[in-house]
């Protein structure tokens, strides 16, 4: 009997010695909490351990070093995982390396330092990125105009632009909400902050912030934006030195014929757009497709993710990792982007072909990268001001939220030269 016990112990111990890796599968069938899986990966990186991101392998799985603490953390957070022997892990890597497979293994080296650009006062809406980071248990720092203008962006590897208006028009909420307490208070706070920072007008202060963010990206930063932060950012850049703001926002008249003065050479993603002059319309420009979606009913509102070569184009491949290539659409102040007004140097990562709109785009600016994601909340089709926030406990496998977290891990990757 003692020999049997000893044999079982030896066999068990030998298996433990061979178990050198942990696979976090990211396919639809195997993973019960995709969003927290990103948090586990970030947590391992924060412990100064490297991770391999297996692009296009089982939904973009993660290969981690084995360790009892990592196993326990997966169990605590409810993340599905598989323990692999050294031979099994090498077999997977050999399979992925085959030229016949559109797969690749990208090394993630360091947990990126994350900043969320967001006002300090409470807003009557929620932000999908901060909810995703909180749910995935990924730490971040909230910064705003004082930190940006104080050159604090250099402290961070990745920056998210919260639901924001960089044109100084207070989100174009004037038509519907100008008499509400939150709008009045927000306008007052913005004007107070602008004066504190040495600007006569909020529009001038916001443009200065946009220019600082532009320089951050050009210098090698990673910037991610959703909803109105996408087009209003580019509009602010194009209107540098031009007053495009009407009197109810800044107290003086806009420049005559300001449309003709826009400089599209200064923008990141968009060109040849027409600004919306009316302060009563909840719209910034022709970039947005929200009012041009009459043929896209909610029940059939989906967008498809583009397929790229994992070995030759790892960057867009990383950003598109998912357990499905078809993602539910969702609305926002800026829902989607007009294809004809996207610069040819910008990659479309997700599109609705029926409506000829781009939902998810990515580009390079200087030494850095930017990603724009249309819509407000991937799991709330038409989130309105004052609506309760989405509870991600109810959506742990959300494909739309996965795209956000792909961007969070992107700066951790060891970069390869892109061919596209």
C-alpha cells in the first residue's frame, strides 16, 4: 500500500514539474469571463513576468508562466484556465508559428501605466472604459486639464479620452439641456477652470489640451477615444486658431466662413468634414453617422471586424482579437464614422458595410498610435443622459468591451514592424 501511495505521489509531482504554463483560453466555449481575463494578464505583467498573446488562437488566448499564485488569482476572479505541460505549450507555439496559420505569438513585456482623461466633478453619464478597467481590476489614474497642461502625460503609456467635447461647446447639449442644473453647473465649472489655467474662453483652453494630447501621441503615446471624444478632438485640431464657437458658448461671435478655414492636415483621422453650425443640434459635424442610420434597425445593427495577417500586421490583429468577428452595434453622440471622410492612412478595424460606416479605426501619428471607437456603451444600445450604468457582471463575455481591453494591453506588446 505504501508503494502505491509513493508511486501516486511521484507521478503527481512529476506532472507538476512538467506543468510550466497556464493557458487562458479566449474562445466563446472555454472562457466564462473574457473581461476579467485581461485583468489577470495585466496583473501578471505587473509582477514583472512576461505573457504571450496568442493572436487568432482560440479567440486570442494568453499564455502565462505557471504558478500557484496565478492559478489562485484566476480562481478568485472567475477566469477559466488550463494548465499545460512544457510539451503542450511548445506544441501550441509550434502550431502557431506555421506559415500556413494566420496566427502569431506576441510577447507582452510590461504593464502599461494608464490614465483616463475625465473631469473631477460627477457627470450625468458613465464611461465604458472606466467601467471596463474597474471590472477587469486594472488600475488607472484619473487626470484632467490641469495635469495635461502641466505636462503630466509623459508619466503614462496609455491615455483614454472620456466622453468629452474638445471644441468648447459643452457637448452640444445646449438645445435639450441648457436649463438643467448639471449643464449649468458644468458650464460654470469649465469656465472657472479655464480662467484658473490662464484662458479667456473654454474653447481656447480645450484646444490647448487637444494640442498637448496631440504632442503626447506624436512623441510615442497610445491614445484611445470613444464617442464624442473622437470627432471633437480632430475638429479642435483642424480649427486651431479659428473661432468656431457661437456666442451662447463663449460670449462672442464665431469667425465668418470658418468652415473654409479648417486645416485638415492637422487632424489625426478625419478630413473634408462639414461642421454643424446650429447650437440647437446635438451633432458636431458630418463625421458622425448617427442621423444617417435610417436603414440600420436595432435588431440587425452589427459591425464586422476586419481580418489582418497576424504575422505581418500584428498591431491591427491585436486590436481585433475576439471570440466573434461580428459585434453588436451601439449608439452614442458619435456612433460611427463616415467612410469617405476617413484619411487613407487610417485603418478601418470594424465596419458596417450595409451603411458604409466605420465603427472602429486605428492609425499612427508620429511615434505613437491612436484608436477611435464609435458609440458610448457596447452593452447599452442607446444610453441616454441619466440612465443607470451598465453592470458588467451581467456581460462578462462582451465582445464590444473586449475591443476596449485589447487597446489597454496593446502598449505592453514588444513591437514588430508593421507591413500594412
